[in-house]
């Protein structure tokens, strides 16, 4: 069975806060839905954390290597795309586009074989995984309200990130963490993301170590992106001395980029994003490499319900997995599929039972959010 079409739809109108050099607006186009169609009419869906302007340009480059290929060999086909765009890709936006295509190929493969992606990835170790609600910091009063709403939505773990944390003063940083712990109590896990991949990140090792020591006093589960993402040596030094686990990896693409982190023992937790790093195929390889190096793997997932579905399947297909990231609240998470994900009474998500990713696009929502 052959692949006959590739469709790309940018998302706009529901983009949540979380900018880099400037704050995003709801109309900003930074997420893209990818659909791969087989000749029998079945369609696999995926998504990528990249503007559709970039994905559409990459799709023109990739389509000659994709159209006409088998629809039931996702790992080989996505590697073909990667190998044949070496001089124009090798990471960056082309790899991001391959990521969305690869996820869609796995969904299509599951639909062809009538099996869930988790089983096709090697087998199902668990059928539930704990999500952490992912949201941004705010001033203390607004932060309290955000946290109360997240706990009210059923999250038993919450990650807080970016401004004003690390942007004002050490005193403000501690006030934010103290506010968070007092609001959610001792039984809800708190993770902290400094956002070291932000534009012109100013802090280095000593700031990160001092901050990690403060976070330890509030029982923070991990400290993420405390340094610039390319500072592997700094992460290795920080990991050796930090009293809390150190995490990073969301901006890296291709499995080869992660190997120096493993070899240098630079992190306690590695965080590839399957909507950017090369899709489920690359994320699966990275997760197993992390397992072989005794490094915890936690998928980064500031994306859509399709990306979350992919993360759930991969997490359930790994021998050791504890969390998935759940951007909340987000229209692209809550409205883009027919049956939205939500934590159960114990704060867990259940592996979808259907074939492929086990989710169905809400076509009305996709049309409503389609970027011009």
C-alpha cells in the first residue's frame, strides 16, 4: 500500500502564551498538523511544534521522497527523508517537518495493522502514565489562581516555567516557588523550568547551582533548562553538584545530538520532543539510549493533543517511564480531537485503545483553527 498525499495545516487562533523574544498571541502560527494519506483512503495524523510556513516549505523538499513510498514502514521511510535531505536539513525546521510526518506514518501504520502504536513500538509495559500540567509562571497572586485551576483539572504534578522566574531576582524566584508549594500543598509534585533556551539567556552555572539549592528546600522534582541548551559541560557540572535532578533536551534534534549528553553524564533527565526531534522513531531511539545509560527519559510536549497522544504511546512502550507533559489549558489540547485527554481521579492518563494513536481529529476544530 502506497502513500499518495501529504497535507499540512497550520494552527492559529488558539495559541497560548509562551513566547521567546516576545510574547505569543492567539493568532501566532507555531503548531502544525500533518496528515499522510494512503491509496486506500486511510489517513495518519501527526503534529509538529513549528510554523506551517516552514513545514510547507519542507514538505515541498520532502514530498518527492515520500509520495509513492510504502505506508506501513514508518521508521524506514522517515529515515529515508532524513538521509536524502542531509545537506538541507540535518536538524532544524526540516527535521521538525519530518517529525510530524513520522508521527503521522506511525498512526497510519497502526490503522493499517489495526494495532496501537505502543504495541508496534515493541510492546506495552503499562496502560497509564502520569501527566504533569505544564504552565507558565506569573506574579504571585495570578500564579495562585493558575495553580488552583490546574489542581482542579485533576493534575497531581505541575511544571512551572519561564518569566518572571530567573528574570527579576533570586528573592522573586524563591517567592514564586514558596507561593507554588503553599498553594498546591505537599502531595502535588512541582517541576521548575527556568527557560534557558529563551532569547539571550543571561545566567550561568553559579546562578543555576544557587537556584537548585533553593529549589531543593521546596521538594522540587526537577530543575529544567537552567543553562543555555548548548552548554553540555555546564550541565554536567551542575548535575554533579545540584541537590535536585537536572533536566534538558527539548531543543535538540536527531538522535546523534543527544549522545554527547549521555556520554558526559550531563543530565539526570533527558527531554526530547517527538514533534521536533525526528518523530516517534527518533524519540524511541533516544529513549532507549537514555535507558541504556541509566538516565531518566521524560518527553517534552508543549504542543497539541496529537503530540500528547504520541508521547503517551511511547511512554507506555518504554520499560521505565513516569511522566508526560500536558500543556494546560490549551484549545489545541482540549478541542483538536474528538475525545480530549484529561487526568482520571488518580491523576493519570490512559493509553488510547484504538488503532494507531487511538485518537480522532475534530475536523470542525481543525477547520476553525486553520491558519491562513
